[in-house]
C-alpha cells in the first residue's frame, strides 16, 4: 500500500515528545520550564492525536508493520496510560529535579517502543520494539532517592530487572533462530500457514516456546515472574505504576498476534494453559503473605498474567477479544491503585497495609477509589474487572480447557482475601498517631475520581469498548 505519514501519526508525535525532552535534558533547566509543567498537556494532547489515525489499515514497511483494529486500539490505550503516568509522576517526591527531563524522556521512549510493538507483525521487528521499550526502563527504575541520597533498594531492583531482562532477551533470540531455521520466515502471516505440532516441526515448537518466554517475562507469567515483586517494591511508586501497566499491553498484543499460530490441543497451547494455571495460583497464594502494598500488586500481576492465558488458549476470535479487553481492564485498574498509593505516600515511602488504617477519615475520596480498584481486581460487579473475567470465562468455556476456567474461578475466590484486606484496613482500622497526611489536593482527588469512574463505567457499559476488541479479534481469527 502507499505510505501516508498520517497512518503513523501516534508514533511520530511520541517521537517529537522524546526529542523535546532530549534537548531539554542537555541544558541545566534554567532557561526552560520544568518538564513536569508542560509535558502533561502535550501527553494529554497525544491521546487525541492517536484518535486521528484510528481507522488506518494496511501493511507498510515491507509488510513488517501492520495497521489494524488491534494496533490502533492498543496505541490509544498506551497513549492514555502514558498520560496518566506523566500526571502521576509530575509530583514525584523521590526524584531529583535535575533528573526529571531524563526520567520523562525514558518513559516516553518506552511508550514509543510499545506503540511500535503494537503494529509489529514480523519477529525481528517485534524483538527490536520490545528492546526499545525495555532498555529505557532499565534506566528509570534505579532513579529514586531517600533523604537526598540514592535508594539502595531501587538500585537492587534495577539490577534484577536488567539481569532477568538479559536472560529473557537471550532466550527470545535463541528461539527466533530456531523458528527461522525450521520455518524459513519471520512474518507472522506466513508462520500461520506452517505446522506447529511436535511431530511435524519439533524445532519450530521449541523455538516458539523460547521466543514466547521473552513475552512471558514482560507479562510476569510464572516462572518468568521472579523480578516482578522485587522491582515493584524497589522502584518509586510512580515508576512502579508504569512498569506494572503499559509493558503488559505490549506483551499481550504480541501474544495475541502469535496466538493465531496455535489451536486447542497443540503442545504449545497446552503449555500456555498449564503456565496460566500455575501463574494464577502461585501469584494469589504468595500475595496472601504480603504486607507491602507494591509486593501485593506485584504478585497480583503474576496472577493476572495467568488469567489472560485463558483467552489466548481458547483458539477463537472471542477469546482473543476477551484477552485484549482484559489487558485494558488490568491497566486501568492498576493505574487507579498506583495513583492512590502515590497520593497516600506523599513523601514517596513504600506503603504497608497498616498505612491504610483510617484512610476513610483522612481522605474519603482516596479510600473510595482504593475500594473501587480492589473490587475491580477481585472481579466483583459492577466493575471493569468483573466484565473482563466474564468475557474470559464465556469465551474459553467448552473449548478444551474447562479445567483452566475452573482454576480461574477458584483463584478469584482466593484473591478476595488479600484484595478486600486493603478495604478492611482503610475502613475498619483506626489510624495511629503521627501518620503522614495523604495528598488531598484537588489534583489528587480529581485523578482518583476520574480513574474510579472509568473502572465503574466500563464495568456497567462495556459494550462500545468490547466491540472494538471483538473487531480486533475477528481480524486476527475470522
């Protein structure tokens, strides 16, 4: 097709933001307004810019870059998530002023890489986009100060993320070599025509399994999850909010595109189902023993990665649509929870469960928003999380993996204990003396209220958004 720059306007606009932040980082900041002052406005405008290319379709750049309903849906979600993250990080107390342009630039680069990943339909392009989105996070995770000095926990978290990321990268590249050697193509559209059974193409099966390992690392799926709770705990609250959300969208979009290669009953499909069951069970059981809020959400990420597998193994367009919708729901729910955590910890500290005591008196709006986020993560009506799990269950039932659906339901029951424990501490425990006051500014309350309203509205009337997800799924599996 004829290339038109309007088709990739979200990527071009994000690149302009990166360049602006790069040039600002070169100076001492004395002759330019602080990045946290102007960037939220331009990041918000980026959401509207993304809508401009909403209906773009076709293959460009030699067939390696595809514009379809899935890519545009994910780019809009990434642009929206980046906007919320920038707003949340604009009042980050644990970041040095001179490092703020660099910090926001790396976040913008990561979001740009994820946008490219949304349209990549060729394996080496997927790999390069994945690395663009990952390398920048290696730099921002250690950027945390405590009492004016570098935080040792943040440095440890950064090292762990780099080391595990290096292993996942090597695994993905090694798997890619097997796929290329056995199937003689790296384009997903052509790979979909090849056989993926152990009897017919054992090298290809091994290669795809290894390549998927790189995606499982980003998704924090068991057993590629070891970095997750430690990185969440070590990074600043605002950085953890980004790491916990947008990279998951990138992993899901790749897994959804590669899911067209799989059918129920194949060895790889069964492997995904087993890993999904182990991930949701392990994540929920480990979360029961945690008292640090970010570690709870870290193990929660492991469990939710398992939930997404339910849609991917169904082998149907509806299953892929359910996985896409649930990925969006997961991002919105976690952005809400991390927004509340960042506002309660106005001094940048890590929160323990006891820090939530008496929150309903100290900040009724934040307490309510936290309750909405907790109910949504459990999957209780009328939230977006409930509808997401409902779509996953109905799409996967009676497609060969009913045991996985039952495992999802049982794990949702386990998760009730620790998610509603957040609400219990906020509403039934009294705060102790000398508890730091949360941020009750209009900015804090407005952000929490808007995100909570979004979780509730998309739970009550999810039809319009799910229709877009269905369109994306049907384009992949007619």
